[in-house]
C-alpha cells in the first residue's frame, strides 16, 4: 500500500477543459457547463464526472498511469519508447467516444485537444441529484461494471458502464402513489443492496436483483419522534463491513443507522450551521467526516462513542451552497478537499492539522477523489455563473439631451458615466467579454495529479513477529492433523491434556 506525501506539490498529468466548454449552450447550460464532481471506480479502471448539462462522462485510466505504482517499470517503458512517452492508451477494451461536433470544430480550428477523451457519455433527461459506482465493480467482470443515478422527477436508474445502456430502474412511490425521486444513493459494501435517501427523512433500500417498486423502509422521520428530519442528501456505508450506514440531511444533522435491524444507532447534530452535503468514513470505520453548505469547516465525529465533534478542518466554503466533495486516501492518513479559492487542501487525520495545499484551478474546486491504489488525485472545478448583458448608455444620452441647464447636463453626464462604471465593477452589468466561451483553461476543468508516495513497510520486529506467528500456526496445524488421525474423541482428549500440561 502506498502512503501519499504532500511535502511538495503534485504534478499535473492530465487536464480536460474543452470537452465541457464545447457542450455549453445558452439554452441548456446558461450558467456555464460547470463540473459537479468526480469519482474513481472501485477497481481504479476509470473515473466518472457529472456536469451541469446532466451528462455523465466516463474516462478510462491510461495504461501509463498504472506504471506509476512501479517506477522501475515506468522507466523501462519510457526507455523502450512505450506509451509512457506517447499518447495515453486506455486500460479497457472500449474505443473512446467520438468528440461532439462543437469540440471537433474547435480542434480543427487549432484550439488544441484535451489530455483525455471520454470513453462513454451517459445523458440523463433531468437534473442529476446523485450518482455512484457499483461497490463491487471490476473490469474483469463485465456484469459488475455498472453505476446508479437519480434525478429530478425520475426513478433510480442502473446503467451499464461499458455500453451506456439502461439496465433497469428502481421506483419508489409516495403516499399519493406517485414516483418519488431519491436525493442520494449508496451501495452496500457487499454489492447486494442499494440505499436511497428521500425527503422527510425517509430512507429506503432496494435489492439489486429485484428492480421495480419492491423496496424496504429503513428509517422514517415522525414529528415529535426519533429520526433524521429533512431531505437525506448523502449516504455512506461503513468500510469495516459492520453494516453501519451514515446518512446526512439538509437539516444539518447526521445519523448512524443499522439497515439490518432498521435501528437508529446515533444522531449527530449541533455541529453544522448549514445542511450536510457530503460525508465519508475513515479507512478503519471509526470516524465520520461531514461537510455542509454555508459552513467553513469539515467536522470529525467518533462513531464508537457518538459524542461531540472531535476536531474541525477549515476550508473556504462558507460563502456557497455548492456541494464540495472530499475524500480520504486509501491508507487512511490524509483527507483532501477543495474550496472556493481553487486550492486543494490536505489534512492529517491524526489531529486535523493541515499537511499541505496546492492551487488546482481558477474557480471553485468542488470535487476531489483519490485513486484506490495509485498515487493519483482527480479534481473537478466549476461554479454557477450568471452572465449579464453589457450596460446600455442610451438612457444616459437621452437624459443629457433633455436637460435645460448645460452645467447641470454636464454634471449629470459625468455622474452617469461614473455610475455606469461602478455598475460594471460591482457585477450588475458584466462586460461583453464575460461570455460562456471566454472561460480560461483552468475553469470548469477536470485534472488528474500525480502525488509523491512511498511504500508502507512493516517494521523489522513486526515482520519477524509475523513470520514467527505463521510458523507457529503451521506447527499447530500439523499437530492437529496428527491428533485427528486417531479419531475426533481421542484428539479432543489429547488436546485437552496438552493444554492442562501447558497451563501447569
């Protein structure tokens, strides 16, 4: 296992900007086609992004990126003139998706190309609420390559991550027998259950092999009773395979639930000023990290005791309602998060102190994700923009012509010009250059970074103890085999006699 180091800034490997800029249009994406998050697949073979055009884009991890875990292999491949020095070669068998017509036009005009091309595009018809990979996905098993999405006024969809075809749907109905859209999704660690969060603190589960409307209610909030109020905005299963599920709500509280017994284990509240938008567990499952909108810190909770906040990790996110996803590295040492200032911050999870930071984009970094086993960090940036029309000076010229006093007219003209300049500087009337197509190459951008890393090794004494333990286990197994040769009863008697002799 690799432990990432952040004593020096990571190196940018890939960048994708024009793919999202070309898909922007005044009718479908009037606020610019900004990214809304990025997630690696559980097997690390590809990553997925969501953007404001309600399109999921899947990028295959280049083969050269897998060589980063073995520097000697990477050096040998480069010396031999392999793919490490040329164009990125996809890890899977799919052919990358063809660029859109607008993107092709930009490339022919000499605007350059992105470092990666999407291998697949999945277009949803409505606003996306949440999306997630199948927890047991493996590129070696095509049947497991799938993902789930949920959006406004539509059921939960299960998509094939290789072909982009819709496999099936999961529908939940409200009291009026109408299809109710889920606001959050999560697969359990075993991959057999899909959890969905709804409004009014309602948490349901679907068996993956039974699509349709057959579901179970795990948690429901009742006024005056226990439960999690508000819209359940995010879900996260505990990686320790205990079955515990964490749920966050726009009410600012989080809950720990046991889906097997449908029991509310603990309610974590009083920590955030705004609604919780993202949460995740530590690598060992003992701590829960929560982030909220209009809140300038990530909070750490100890799920073993259910007490208050252990520590906080500050980030510049107190001025936006945007969801900012954070992630914990696979070895469990650091947590990475973005901010409104375009800087990625890394925190040491032992005490919550900042371990490093680096500038990633020129706008809000709303998503970060660590690769499951490679020293790679993916970031997504973007924010909602409101492009205003240029100011119109016709009103000021009319007022000048109608003025009777030349001195007052000159004064009014001067004040009108200064006022129009003030409006432009204040943001009410943006200049004509501030158009959706004029964004810089580091806005609305997907980036993949290579981090410095070292291989975790056991100390010599621990390794020796482990070897001694293995030898002792082998010897004990041989003795048991010899005893069992005499029969189960005799073996039990002999084992009990040896234990009594050892105790004496």
